C-alpha cells in the first residue's frame, strides 16, 4: 500500500491520538510520546499494531523500541512501506 506523506501523517497521528486519548490537533510531530499523560508501553504497542494493520506492514522490534515522537513513528512507517514496495 502506498501513501503520500500528508495522508500518512494524518493517519498515524489519528491512531496515536486515539490510543493516547487525545485529539489529533493536540499532538505535534515532535511531541514526546513518553511525556503524554496516560501513555504507557501497552498503549504504544496497541498503537503500533493498529498502524501495522492500517498499512499491512510489520515494523521491526528494534525500530519500535526507539520510538519517542510522532516524527519517529512516521519515519519508521515510511521505511517499512519502502521495504514493502521493494
């Protein structure tokens, strides 16, 4: 599945916001996910699972554990989509 950058950012931010109980507009690309009240490892894993499902990709474990911002999430998803496209 291909996605343009703005659609990717919108979708990923929406998934992150939903998992963290926030509105998408309240999260910036550089928001530290670890600093969002209520964020925990379970929510991050659910967020990753929903992103993987939305894009039919599998993110690498070492990439997942390095996620701190929405920009980080977008970069990892972008790399995974590029791998899928060959």
